[in-house]
C-alpha cells in the first residue's frame, strides 16, 4: 500500500497570455489568447500527485471569494482531501503569467490569502501533519509557516520534501528537517552561494547544502534532466525526455508531485526521478498549469 502524501502550499488562479516575446521593462507587447485556470505551486503539486496515483491531502488558504470557491470545488473534483483547506479574509491568490514562443514564462503572483497562511494555521493542521508519511512544501506561503510545518512533520517521523520555489531567504534551521530538497539550478545557486551551471557544479553546491543539514537532493536542470545527490555525496544523472515544449509552467510542480508519488510507492530515488521526468515531459507539451498535468494512464 502506498503511503499518504500531505501537500501544504499555495493556491492561485492563473491568468495566462501567450506572446511572441516577453515584454522588457516599460514595454507593451500584443499577445495571443487569454486563458484562466487553476494554479499555484502547492495546488499544482497536489493535483500532480493525485492524478499520478497518490493518496493526497491538500491544505492551503483561499479567500471567501469566487476564485476560492472554484478552487476548492476543483480540488475536491480531482479527488484531493480538501478537509483541511482554510478560508482567509484576504482575496484568493492570483498569478499573472506570460509565456513566449520558446515556452519560457514570466510570472507575477499576488499572494493574497497565501500570504495569510500563519504558524497558527500550521498548528491547526497538526493532526494532518502528524498523520502524513510524506509532507511536500514549497515557498509560496510565509517562511515561518513552512519551517513550523517541516519541524512538526520531522518530529512526527514523516519524510519532508521541499521544493524551494520561489527562492527567498531561509533560516538554516529549516535545512535539517528536509529529507529531499528539489531546487532548480538558480535556486540551488541562491541557497548554496555557489555558481551552478552543469552537473559538476550542481553536485558541489548540493554537497554544500548537505553540510548545512539537507538530506538528499534532486537538482532539476530543465531540458537537460535532473541530478540526484545522495546523502553520501554520490550522484546519478537522470536525462530529460526530448520533447517539443510549448509552456514550461508547472513542469517543476509536476516533477515534485510525481516524485512524491513514486517515493510513496517505495521506488528508489532514481526510479522516482525517472517517473517524475516522464510526467513533466508531458506537462511542457500543453499550455497552462493544472490543465497540462498528466494522469497516470497518460504515462503508460
Ligand atoms: O509553478 C507554476 C505556478 O507558479 C503557477 O501555477 C503560478 O500560480 C505560480 O504560483
């Protein structure tokens, strides 16, 4: 039987426009079709884990508005356990996303209710945190709440997985609670203070993170693949599938959700990273965040 996964994190409504080139500061560009859909790194990772076969509970904070109502209804329809979702007096989170013809994106998030996810909310979620086997976190809710949740899960014996996106200042205390750390190259460079441009420099930076307390790392390296760094510092490189990307939004989120599912099924980290790479290769071939996240049957 697979272990249960708890995702605590953000929920946004994504408003996306496809454009030939991303605008430079002060510039207006004419884009293509506008789409609106569910997003947020926490929600994307929870939906990915659920669609790929995980037993998943999602805790987030949304406003008492139409975006919040739609989001919660959508998560329930996905089969997520939504019983821990909290309502805020602040408006629900919104993300403004531009995607260029090379599938690169540029995202501005109005955090709203996500920024109102307090340490008291973590305390109110204690039962779910203490009952989970794997806790998956990102950084779109306040850092003190991420630290409190990670500490609580670690003390209860759960595996803590952190996707440190978007990068921001983190207290060193957090690192010792993290069993699996999944940064991209830029995030790894920020947290380690070391340049990261290839597998060797990523491995060196990952070992520095391990000296700060982190357990295992998987460094996602976009279209190149992902580098696993085990606790003894040894590495395995998992190449990405070669596909034609149209939108990379939620590719990293799919990777993290998929990875947790595979780990929850008892797969090795290498097998889990291969499964995650296959899932995110499908995500990049479609526009949108949750709209593009595959189901388990799509992977066969
Ligand atoms: O990782 C992609 C997500 O980042 C989007 O869905 C957007 O909401 C932002 O949170």
